[in-house]
């Protein structure tokens, strides 16, 4: 999930997060709108944001790292499925990983049809996890 979704999920806005963290509105707004990536955020700011949103720093960074590895923006719902796929061992004897990959394939089709992903990006995501 991206910072934008965490803020919305908590029923906050950027002004409220700025007040809670002591980080400038402009800095947070740039993160919120995706003009600045988390890779350019100081560890102090990342810590304050994670505390204010009640989200582990690792989780905030994990979302960024998934997108950085893919090389393109990924809808938040797909990031959650990618995390699920990664949570299972590649040799999962119960088939949970295969089921999660199937979910990724099915949901990502919808994002391609809506124009949020290209078909090549979808294929790249699936290859990245295979």
C-alpha cells in the first residue's frame, strides 16, 4: 500500500499527518502525490510517518521496493497480492503460492483492461515472481 492509501485508510489528510509528524506539508504532499519517492525520504521522516500512521517502516519501504524492482507504478491491491505470493515458499507443498499467483494473474487482467497497467507490465510482474 502506498502512503496515500495509508493516509486515507486512517481517515487523515496531509495536513493532519504534517501536524502529527512535524514534517512540512510540502514534503508530505510530494510523497502523497508521488512526486517524491520514499527512497529520497530521510530515515527520520520515514520513522515519524510510520509512527503517525501506525505502520512498520519495513512495510512502507517494502511497497516502494516492489515498485522499484518492477520499474513502474503498481496499483496498491496488486502490491498486496505480490506480498502474499512472496510470503509462500517457491516449493510450497500446499499450493498456496500457486493460488496467489493465479490471483495476481486474474486481478492484473482487470488493471490492464482499465489501463492502469500495460500487458507487458503484467507479464513482467508475473515473470518477476515466477
